[in-house]
C-alpha cells in the first residue's frame, strides 16, 4: 500500500491494512504487536523522510515480514532523546525505534535503488 507524503492519517491507514491482512491470513494473534510497530515505523518514515511511504506485508510459513520503504537513503537512528530515560522522562518524541526494538521483532535498514527499506522486520508466530 502507498501512503502519500504528508498524509496525516497514514499511520492509521497502515495499521488497518496490517490488521486486515493478518486477520485474512488467520494470524490475528500478531495484530496488536505488528500494528504498534507499523504505526511507529510509518510515522518515523513520514516525519523524517518527507516522502511517500510504501508498506508491504508478507506471510511466510514461519514468520510475517513487514517492509516500510521511503525515498531517503539515510538509515534510521534512534533519537538521542530516547537514550536517557532519566533526562528525558517528559519528552514527547524520540522513542519510536526503541518501541520497535522492545516489541520483539528483528529489524534493519537497507538501501534500495530509490531510497531504503526503513524497516525489514520479521515477527515470528508465537505458536
């Protein structure tokens, strides 16, 4: 699915897309975690890349893979605000990639011809 640059409802649309796909595939138990991850990553891409964002979800026999692509080639980096809990307890931003890390998936970033995959995440079925 494609989310247009500046779409204020983009993260919500992406969460709905992920929930619908997982339900169709009989993997509803993964929905809450993957919706949270999707929301954080899509928001990060929309804010920091300032480009259209492409969201893909694929189901394999042993895992589900989320891909979020934007047109900026710089890799995502957790905000320094999120690195010191004591100093930044009141911060309203800067924790998105740490939330993704804490959600149990393994992610990375890799360049592609038009930018990068912001996240290439695999979330294993707990069953």
